[in-house]
């Protein structure tokens, strides 16, 4: 493992020893992240590194619309997504993943399990709960038709983010999380569409050909890479990555005052 600092770059250094990885939301993006994280922890165990506990949280059950479009098969229909993936990866890789088939609740689920949270949810109420876990590193993943973004941060406090906006000797102990950078994520969708349109899931949008089939995979790879770097203490030099599946491109924003400040001034 390396902890070196790339020349001329600032790095995110939360000084956190990851004890638990909690993945919230196991749909198109979250299930793929779960698969990658399970592989990471298996690989770490094989080379005798400390392995964190994995926790899956999702209250939803597998539906027909999820088959083929997410990481589920016909035999999974009617079962809780969290339990399906827990059993699959525990049996395949000999892990001890914990599954929670309830809506995420910060006090209930993050007081004990709060080191690293990966959020792949599609509603503002769940993101509000993620934002309440202020002591955790939060990797948030979101997307629309053929593009999306991944954001990493560990504070929802504006004053803290501003205090550390210049870092110290090229290292940032705190970065604003997704809720602070994009406050709209914590608010209901504006009612510019019919109510049924607002409530449609990624799977429904894919089925209606209104979302790229593979955009969730693109987002999941970017989110998983942030997790990999955290687990292996590799330098993290960006706080947000914008993915465009149509253009097959990833644009990551470097950690520095000039990139962070515009977001914080508008939050």
C-alpha cells in the first residue's frame, strides 16, 4: 500500500481506520457496488489485511422489473434485496455480511456502523438520513438518463468545511459531503412532472428506455474506486467525479479551494 502524495496534488486524508462499510440502496448502482466491495474484502482477507464488516441496507424486495436490469434473477423475486445479496456473497466468498431490510435510519443504523457509507438511493428522505451520519465518510452515487456523479465527503457542517477549505500541508481532514455540496439532494423533487413520473425507479426508467442500461455500472465503478482507495490508503485527490456514459468520459474535480468554494458559497 502507498500513502504517498502525488506531486502538486492535495489529498483527502480523513485519518479513519475503516471498520465497517455500509451500503445503502441495492438497486442498479448499489448492487454493483456491493459486488465490488465483497470482492475487495475477500481479496484483503486473502492477503491477511484487516477486513471491515460489510452491512447492506435496503427495505425493497426484488420485483420482476429488477431482473436483468439489476443484479437479480427470477428466483429472487419476492425476497428482500439485502438478504439476497448477503446470502449470495457470503456463500460465494465466505464472508459474514449483515443484511438489514428496513428503511435507513441514522440513529439506528449509523451509531454503531458509521465508518464508511456508500449511498445509492433515489429519494431525498434516505439521503437526509445519510447526511445525518456526520462522523462517517459518505460516498454518494446518483445518476439520470446516461450520466451521473459520485461525491465523497465527511462533514455536513458548513463552518467545518470552510475552516478546512485550504487543507494543511496538502492534506484535507474534512471534505463537504454530498448533502452540503448539493442541498437539493435532500429536498423533494420539484413537481414539474406528473406524480407517477417522480416516483419511478431506475429499473422502471430503464424498462421504459428512458435510462441507459449500463449507466448504473459506470457510476458503481467510480464509487467502488473511491472505496478501494480508502481501504488501501491510496491517495484520493478528487472530491467529485462526473460520469457521462454517452461520451464514455469521467471528469473528476481536484481537491482545492478553487473547486470547493463555488459549491460552498451556494450551499
